[in-house]
């Protein structure tokens, strides 16, 4: 799947032919902050994936290739975001205190299973944020950039579930308590990060704290409830704070937007439509072969 995606990845480009008419300078600055955060997420994913590819490739060459191709996709997003930030009249900025703390801690991780678990959770909240922001986006260039990120993260999240399963196969039982502690701490920290991001990005994405943190709780919770073989239990108290529960998430018939079904739907970029209201990536109606779905 990754090889197929790589063959045509660079054929897609951003349409930056028209300037963006912002409602205010505050909105423009918030957009720059939003896409700077996206840039840092893609940059981190690129570096960690390529570092893991070298290590994993020694004991599983095919999995190593998967990690390298996945990192290449993150690198492509990084290049698109560099151009897009310039189009906004901004630039890549140093990370803020909260973001910098997250990525410094992430960069210190050395164990494969720790890195992949962390990346999976980061990708999940990233994909959730992009989908919610897409609902409010109005300018075509902003919608195109968010659509690319939303669509591709629908593939990257379940891809990281696969990476984590493979890493856990080689993980000694003694690592499980440590990994569960990391999962619980990250779950809480990522929900709290929604508050920090509201100070910088709210004027652009218009997502209230409770909506964003609740969506993080729902999608992180649903992911680990449905992928029960991973053996990570979402904190019930945090779920209930935002109107969810493990029982309700487990019994819901509504498919997760970060499920394996979403990954299969997002294999061929040309056949994917991302709906602003539904949020999930899905094959375009009637698309087949090389048909191109509207963005």
C-alpha cells in the first residue's frame, strides 16, 4: 500500500494562486500558529520513522521499508507545510513551551515500542484536530491543505497500530507496566494540551476547548477500546469527564475515523474524499482505477 501511494505522492500540489482574505490579523496569526504545530508534528514523525527504519530493518527488512516510506510521507507533508506557511505570510517558528516539552520528551524515547505508542497517540490527536478544523475552513487553499493532512492521517493512524503490534511482539513482558504508565500519562497530557492550543489557534480553527478535548478523549478511547489486543485501557474517569465511557465506545456501531477501514479507504489518494461534516476519509462514489475524486 505504501509503495502504491509513494508512486504518485509528488504528483499532488497545492493551489496557492490566490491570496487568502482573512477576517482579521488575529485569525491570520492563529492560522500560522496552527500550521506551525502541524509542521512540528510532521517533522517529528519524519525523524522518528527514519530512525526506527534503520533499527527495525535489521530484524525485519519489510517493516523497516514500511517505516521509511511512512516517514517519506511525513516529509512530503513537511515540505507542503513550509510552502503553505510562506503563503500565509508566516514562517517556521521555534516551538512554544508546551509543544517543545512534548517533543523533547518524545525525542528522548529510545525503545521501539515506546516511540511507536507515543507516535500513534500523537497521530490520533493530529488527525482529530485536522478533521474538526476542516469543518470550519472556508478558503480553498486552507481546505486543500487540511484535506491532504486529514486524508493521509486516516491512513497513518491505523498504520501506526500495525507498527505497534509488530513492536509489541518483540517486547519483553517486563515492559508492559511501563508502557501502560506512558499510555495513561500521555492520554491525560494530550487532553490537557487542547487548552494550550486554544490560546494560539482558536481564532483560526474555532474549536472550543471542550469540543477538542472531548474529541481527543473519544478517538483515543475508541482506538484502544476497539484494538483491545494492544492491552491499553483508556482512563474511565477522563472519558466520563467528556461524556464518554469504555462501555459506550466499545458498543458503538459508528466506525472510528481512525480505524483500519479508514486506512483501506485512504490507500489511493486519488479515490478519497474527505467530508467536512462526516470527517472520515472514504472512497469517492463511483471511483475506480485512476479516477480522481473532488477535493
